[in-house]
């Protein structure tokens, strides 16, 4: 544990082996501090992380890949032929994690702020929700200017205009729910996801179970376009396995018409360990 109260996973060196670089450790609830948060200090720390990421080479590639996804193809999304954005985008971020105690989540938040800036998305048009946020973290987010959601939507957010969904290392059900809610040839082209690669997800799970439990991701894998995003080894736990995922109309039109008729809401009755927190007040 560092003196800032954040966890680092330091590779222990065996005799004769080369020194390995530090890698950032994924969040764990046990590291969450219960002490009141110093909002000003936390905001400053996030801004420092933004400045740090801005100097990283891989950030330039993230930016280029995102802008390419947002501006192409011009007839479906927001872009004009010169690559500039012609329509205001909005953003929804789920599952960021506790960024005051978890260094991975803080880096992901800093990356989100950079992406909003690059995509010319006003901070207030970025809605953010994680049931793990403390009230102090919500204050920090409001101070930064983003909109903190109070309802657990379980990822079921309808895109009524082009929307960037930022879901870093979230449970599969969050992506599956998002796809279900937007399951039409009109809505899916409005959805741009920066999150776990669907291809990676399907490869890591037993095929039969993946098809049964995450049917919308299963169908989307073959028709979505994934642009893999680079990740330096030092930040492997923060930005690994991430892609920009879009849904070009041409691919969607290739799916059988029956796919779109009354898509059933996912129930997950075979998933005792769903990895997302349900909204208990929803029926
Ligand atoms: C595996 S953690 C990832 C945290 C962080 N992004 C990272 O990469 O370390 C998944 C996150 O999803 C959040 N989560 C669970 N259910 C959610 C829901 N219904 N809506 C939004 N976020 C949710 C959890 O609280 C947790 O912070």
C-alpha cells in the first residue's frame, strides 16, 4: 500500500529474474476507505492523473480510435465528411468503481474526462452511476461537473441520440442489458461503447453458457465493429481488453428479421453470480 492509501501490485523479484514494472491493481472493496473524503484534494488528484495520461502515447491512439468511431460512417452517426462532429453527443458511464480508494478507477475516470473533452461532450451531458460510489465520491463527481445518476438502471438506458457508453471492466450483464434496451436497427447505431471487447468476453466463457445467459452480446459479436485500444503493460489492470464497439447498420441488416421482434428482457435465472448489482425496486 502506498502512502496515498492506494494499492499497487508490486511484482516480487525472485533471485536472478529481471525487475518487473509496477502494475496497478484492480479494485477491491476491502480497500475502500470509510473516512470522509477531502473533495478538493481528490479533485486535484484526478486532474493530476488527467495531466499524466495526456502525456502518454497510448492516449493519442484512444483519442483517434474514438473519434474515428464517432465520425464514421457519416450517414449513421454524428460525423461530417471532414471528420468533425456535427451533432452533440452524450455519455453514460457505469461501473467506474470507487475512484477515491482504487487507483484503477481513478485512471479510468481521468481517461473518461479526456475522452469527453476530445469528443466535445459537455461534462453535464455525461451521466455516471456506480452503486459503489460513496457520498463523498458523488460530491467529487459533481464538483468535476458530471451528472450523478441516483437510480440503478442496470444498464438499461435507451439511446435517443448518439451516446458514448463507458463501461470499464463491468459485469457482462450490464452490456447485455444495454444491448437489449437498444435492440433495434434504429437504436443500436446510436450506441458507441468503450468497454470490454465482446470478442474477448465470448472467448473467455463456455460457449453454451454465454449464448444462454448473454444472448444479446452473442448476437452482437458477429455484427459489431470492434476497434481494439492499446494498453501499456504498466496499466494492464486498468485498460486491458478494451475496445471501441459500434454497430454499423450494414451489419445489423444482415441479422434475420426475427431477431428484432419483441426481444425478451434478460432474466439471468442461470446466473447466481451475476457480477452486477440489481435494482431491487424494479419489478
Ligand atoms: C469489476 S468492477 C470494475 C471497477 C473498475 N471499473 C475497474 O476496472 O477496476 C465492476 C463495477 O461495476 C459496478 N456495478 C455493479 N452493478 C452496477 C450497476 N447496476 N450499475 C452500474 N455499475 C454497477 C460495481 O459496483 C463495480 O464498481
